[in-house]
């Protein structure tokens, strides 16, 4: 993770590189990830919710921590108590934060979210431009302007240019306030996107910020499950709930002690694979809550107690997501609490 943060930062070495560590650091464990990134030199962190931010603050007492999902009604006092910075996205949020600062006798730091195309959170571009010169901006302690790219992983999408132009217009209206636009994929879209702070998340954890091209990131997560049982089945025998799979001939099956309760998606049933002794073995039958069945007929090393790799080696997190009809983000953030987690410090 630390090396990935350095690689992302190298895309624009003249500006800071922050880290998005929401969703328990994309399922990798905030309590471990945040200190590692701090030690690597990261000083600014983004999370989604106040609850995550409070945990991050306990781990990183000196870090700058932004709360992406804004200011929930009544949440201001707890954010202020932990020196957390909400990403404000409406006039109402600005006014509530200003009132809290007035009680404290000083402006409290925050970011301003401008919606340039996502239509989720944030001020519209006209709303933001209308606030230029408004005393509410300094009173709200705005120290960062932010927006979010719609299709950063698709460099040729026209919306990228339009968003960039809109965000540039907002930035010109607020001179002196730095801007942050580049997410993981945005880090590879060039200097026009970089602005004053990179803001990667998924790529820190090994996800490919440039789909369809070689992944410049190092893999971070490896997921293994041991074979609980081996059995031989005959032609016509079925496996799993509702007999969704039927043996086309004599086959050897292995059952793994892992299932959708552990965050491995049920949608990978009949589509995903695991590696046993380096051999790709298809998932057969429906994935159940605690068990997955593999066809290990072609894997001579398959035996009780041997590990099967579900993420790792040739099965990177993006390909696992694709096989399940989803994205690697969902695979990572769904990693469950029943796994035995082992963190390995790199030696190179």
C-alpha cells in the first residue's frame, strides 16, 4: 500500500497526495492501513462518515481528515470535537457549520464540494459560482475545493473535459483556495486534472486505475481458503443448492470453507474461479453462505487442507469482480470479518 501511494504521488510530484481510506480502508483494515500510510508520508486522509473519521483521528492525531459525505444534521459538534473537516455540499450545511464556528469563536476548517456531473452530493456549478465573494465562505473555514470525476477510468469520455472546465471556472472564482479533483484513475489523466492535491483510494489497495491497460499498482490483497473436503462424483450428479450444476462426466470436487457470508459474492456462482496449485478451478453450483464448491479434476495438488487462492496471482481483484458481474471495489469492501487477517511488511 505504501508503495502504491508513492507511485500515485509520483504522477504529480509537485503536489501532495492524500489517501481515501473509507469503508475500513476498502476492506483492508483502517487500523493498520492509516498508520502505514502516515509513516510513508501521507498527511491528508478522506473517509465517508463521521464514525470512520473518529476512528481515523484516534489513529492519526496530527492528520488532516475530511468527511466526504458532508455534515449530517446535528453532527457538527462531534466533528468539531475531533478536529474533523466536513466536505460541505449545500447552503444549509455551510450555514450550520458557520454557526458552530461562531460558537467556537473562530471559523472551523472544512472543504466545499462542487458537483460537476455526478448529481449525488455537492453544490451545482451555478450555486458555487454564486457564492464567490460571499462572506459565508471564509466564515465556513473553506480550505479546499473538491469535485468528483464521473468517468476517470475512461480517458476519452467527453464528460471528463467538461467537468474539468467547470471545476476550473469554480477555482477561478475562489482564488487562493486549493482544489482536489483527481481520484485513483484521475491521477493518470494528466496535469489538467491534478490541481493541488491527488485523492486516490481504490488504487492504493491494488485496483487498476487504468482498466484495459497494464496495472501500475502492486497487488495488496490475497485471499485464500483451505479445502475442507474432496469428493468424486459421477456423470449426472449435481452439486449445491437447487442442483444448478450437473457433472458432465466423472469429476473431482473440493469444498472450501468460505461463502457469501464472508463477502465472496454469490453472483460468482458458475462464473468465478479459484487457483489450486496454480491451476484455475471453476466454481460449480451455487455459492452458499459458508461454502464454495470447486471442480478440481485438473488440479493434481488438490487435497484436504491445501489452500485455494480466490484473490491473488492471476486472479487480481478486478478480474474477480468482473467474473462476479461487479467491480473490484465491491469485492474489497465486502471482505468479511471472519477471515484470519495477516499483514505482511514488504521487504523491497
